[in-house]
C-alpha cells in the first residue's frame, strides 16, 4: 500500500489531470486558497498594523520552515524572490577585481545562473564553463581540475535540471575548500524529492526555491549561508530590511544588521510567503525520506518503460545518481510533449533532454503507465502530421 497517496486529496489538479511536471511547478495544495484569504483578511482589517502583527517576521518564519527541510539550523535561511537574486546577493559579497576572480561552472547549469555570472565579467570575473561529455553528467574530473587557487566561486547544482543527474558535491566541496574557494550549491531540483543536509555537506551557500518539488508556488527563493560566513560577509546588494534600525529611516550608508536579515534587500514578497506554507507543511509531514524511496521506484518504472520501448533516456540509470525526473528523448519529443499536454498529461520539453516526466509523492503508478502508453500511441499515429495535412 502506498501511504503517500493519502495526500492526493490535498491537490485539486490531480483530479482533473495526470500531473507529471513537479520538476517545473509543483501541484498547488488546496489550503493555499485559505492562506491567501488570510493574507487578504489581515490586510483588509489590520492595514498597516499587519507589519507588526505578522508580516515583518514572516520571512524568518518561512526561512526556518525551509531550513528544517534542507538540514539548516534556525536563523540560517533567508528568503528572496528567486534564485538568480540569491546568487546576486552572494556574488555581491566578493570583489572580482583581485587575483582570485574565477568562477567555475558546468554547461548543464540552469541558464539563468550562467547568464548572471557571465555578466559579472564586466566587474572582473573570469568564468570557466566546462562542457559535459554526454549532456547528462557533470564532467567531475575536469571540474575538480579547474578549481584552483584563482577560483573564487563554484556555483553547482546538486541535481542537474535537464538530466536529473546527481553531482558528487562532497568531492567538489573538498577540493574547493582545500584551495580557498567557495561552493554555492543549487538544490532547486533536489529539495523536496531527495534528502538534503546542507550542514553535513559543508557547503558555503545553498540556494533554491519552493516552486517545484516543495509545492510552494512562484515568488519564494531561499538562501542558506554557513553560520560562520553569515557573520563575516557583507553583501553589497542590500536594502532597508537589512538595516539594524530599519524604522529609523536614516540617510547615508547602511548600518547592516546581523544574521540572515543582512542578506535581505527591500520590502519582502508577503503574498508568496503566505502561499508557500501549505506545501512546506505537507512535504514535512509526508517525510522526504519516504518521498525519495517512492521517487526511486517510480522513476525506475518510467526509465525501464522507456527503454523497453526503444527510446533514448537522458537520465542516469543508477538510482543513486538520479533525481526525481526522467528525460525521455523519444523521436519528435517536442511534438509529443504538445500532444501529451493536449491530453491533459502534464509534462514539459527541454532541448537536449527530451520529454521530462516527474512523478512526485502524490503520483499513482497507473499514471506513469498511462503516460508511457500515450507516448507510444502518439508516436504511432503522429497526429501533428494529420493536422498539417488537413490545413
């Protein structure tokens, strides 16, 4: 018996679709509607007093909720609008004009992060982008070789977004720390579908968002800063929430507060912080270890089903090296994706990956089988060609 399926009732969209796209946007818990009404109610009835009632401390409360899911301690996680801005906050703590100015990345990183660091070249950053040999795995040996005494930052994902390949972070952290570099671990495609302990991994920073496997919706990214670095670093990207006397509204340079609020900027994203909490609560109650166990089993079912049908799979076969997504590079993958969406089977397509299918804790085995059967049927009938003929 699959005990995790008891949570299906909390997600309305599961009653109207086959939802295999939690790698992109997790299903919305029904309780989000109640939380948003609570947000509207306090704004409507308390007005500006909502800040002192609830809103000012909400980023800290949500930060600790997230922290408990990723192995961070109280006060170690701040919340931001998205992951690109968390990378910006980190980068602003450092000076790229000195001899230690290299950023080591792999080409399988999410493009937004690549775009950000390449633009830091105008401030002196030297970006070394390492190409994957197979489009699935990070080139670990070349990453380790590239991290040297000139390296300042190593932004790297624990789970790569295209292939769901898990990266050997411990080896990267060990080499980086040996030469004095800092590791920024992106756990966006990991947190919520496999256990993560940022403290045990020894990373300097960790970033992610609640949008995907944490079922928290858009608008909330998060930033973990190792406690000793939290005390040492001073971000240049800052704002009034980071002031030690924010309501003094003092002119001139900022007097930065201590702790995680130091990494905040301007007014926080209050509606999104309300919306994200039901998902965080459900994930915590379901248990990420249980979610991971189910994910390994269901991704194996997907992967084997694809291989049995002769389709290429751009995801590691080894479950210990695989996250929660299976990328099926079947023929005409982009057209197949559009057809699946027309049939209310929620998946997505990514170039160099194929059709990405991502079962989560609320997924039934029958839904996996249905998706595979529908891909086969679509490839056999090629409906996009029939439509083109009619036109």
